[in-house]
């Protein structure tokens, strides 16, 4: 039932944003940078286009691992691909330069919760999703990350790197401590959502030697 609701939710979102996505389709299909890769709509569209190839990559990795006798091959492969596909587009969007990039002074906001009230619902939701895929899949992929505080710290560290890059590159964006806080919370919440797959995970004997195998429940439905 949950899967059915998730599918309906995704379908509803895609139906709602179909027009903005189609507006950027001509530029993306023509391979033009402007109008595609430098816009939110174009980035979302190209992410959707990349999902089928990403699924094939996850399947191929899982098949190779199963052939090598790796336990939990499907989950490992799905987690690796999911982290990349679910994180790179959001980081790309946060690094898009503003109109005054390179000319206006870099701005920093270090007062907690001051910017949170101006983000709005959409802004908060977007910040929660930036490292959500990383928080969801990292503890599935690495046993060392199977802890909510560690996932929170991972999200915060990655967010600090992004905010520092925005400041150093003068992208006409405000490097805000509130962005770090919301990004980290989003990663932690996503990590808790995947806890059923990582809570009881422990390294298998071969994992200690090769860093690959972990003990998981049956993953026959994953990345198949």
C-alpha cells in the first residue's frame, strides 16, 4: 500500500510540474547549456531522464556482485546509485550562480534561525531534500554510518562544504547556518526512514577484508 501511495504521489508531482519541465525540454534536447543546465526545471528534467540509465547501472553492479558472491549485492548497488542520482542534482541547483555572481560581495548569515523564517515552505522543503538521498542510502551502504547522529553529522559536513564553496566562488548566494541546519536535519530524517534496512546490519567476515559484503535480509527484489 505504501508503494502504491508513493507512486501516486510521484505521479501527482510530475503532473503538476509537467509544464515547467516541458518548457526547458527544447533547450535540453538541443544540448544547450543556457536554458537547461543552468535552470531548476532543466536540472529536474535531466534528472528524470537519467533515472532509467541509473537503474540499469544499479542492475549491472548488482549482477556483478552476485556473480562474485557478495551478500546484499542489490542493496549495495542500489544505495550507491541512489546516493549519486539523488544528491548530485540538488547540489548542482544549490551551486547555480545568481545574477550578481562574481560581482557582489560574498554574504554570510551566522545567526541561527534568522533565515529560517524567510525560507518559506518551499524553501524549507527544498533544503530538507538536498542531502536526503545521501542520508537515506549512506547507512545502507556503509555499516559505519548506521547511526542517526552520524548521518546527521554527515549531512552537516556536506552542507558546510557547499556553503563554503558558495562563499568562496561568490555565487551571489547567502551562505547561511540555517541552510546547514535544515540540510542536516533532512539527511537525518531520511536516514531514519531507511532504518529498517540498516538498523541490524553488521559487517560480514568477508566485508572486513574487502569492504564489500554486509549481512542483510533477502535483497532479491532490490536492483533486479
